[in-house]
C-alpha cells in the first residue's frame, strides 16, 4: 500500500516479553478503524493527500458541514478528520475502511500527539534550569532564572529567550519508534517506548520519515 498511516487513541503503557524473556516497555494504541473521507489531488487541490476519519459518534455531536462532507461517501459521523500527505493514493478509494493491518511488526513509525498540559511553570521545570545558589546568604533564588539580558548592549531581551510560561499542551512528534505488536482483531497497536499525551488522547501514526542506517540493517 502506498500509504502507511492511521489515527488512534492512547490506551496506556505496559510491558511485553520476547522469546528470550527480555522485557520491553510499550505503549498500547487503539488504532483505527479509519475511513478514507477524501482524496486530494495535485490538479484540484495543489497537493496530494488522503483525509482519514476516526471514531464514530452520534450524528447529533457532529456539525452539519462535517456530516455533509462525510455523507458524500456514505460515511458515519466521525469525531476526528486528519490529512496524510502522500505521493500516490491510487490504491485507495474514498469510503474505504482501513485498520491497523497497514503496519507490521518491526515497522518504524512516527507518532504525533498533544503533550499533557502542565499549566504555568517556572524555568526549572519547563527548561531544566539549575536555579541559583543554595547558600551565601540568598533565601529566595533557588528556582529563579537569573539575569535575562545585559544593560547597554543589547539593552533589551532577545526574542525566544527561555523563561517561565505555559508548559505542555503542544503538538509533539516522537520519531522512529518500532512497532512491537499488531492486533487487527482488537484494533490494537503497540510501539516500543513512550508517546505524547494523556490516555484517550488522539494520536497520528505514520511511517517514519527518518530511519538511521544501523536500524535499517537490522
């Protein structure tokens, strides 16, 4: 298949044992089933992509524009719609159902999610700063950022300086994770390691864009 990608929800982390008895931490994802809601073409849209829909919901919980969009291909009301850029989608058809079987054990994938929101955080928690000295008379500089600029030159604070602020709740991509388990009957996918976000959070799983030479040779 020209496209290897699917939408899913994070179930949680667990561990599995291989034939040698070695334990591997994995994240279990409820991946699919998804529906091909739309195919975008270079001639009509300026780029080539496939739009997938995931998680059936009551029609009353979807907007009328979304319902009309899905009704063109006789699809049910779906909670999520996401696009996957592809070079060729000739093997796919609008309305087609995709499951976790698009992946195989050993495949390398990138997983995209929204990180957990941590609220307003200081520089120690947000950026890993060391804070000020714990002695020599100071009493309130333990977790302070210290100086943020200098006087006459530049006489201002540079843009992008790491400071306290809202932490988390942003799009995060974890690259090059190995698929450890594929269960089409239960729509489950397990990848080695951790993925962004909280349980029940939406995840985009796609074929890895960067794979090291050493890992390709395995």
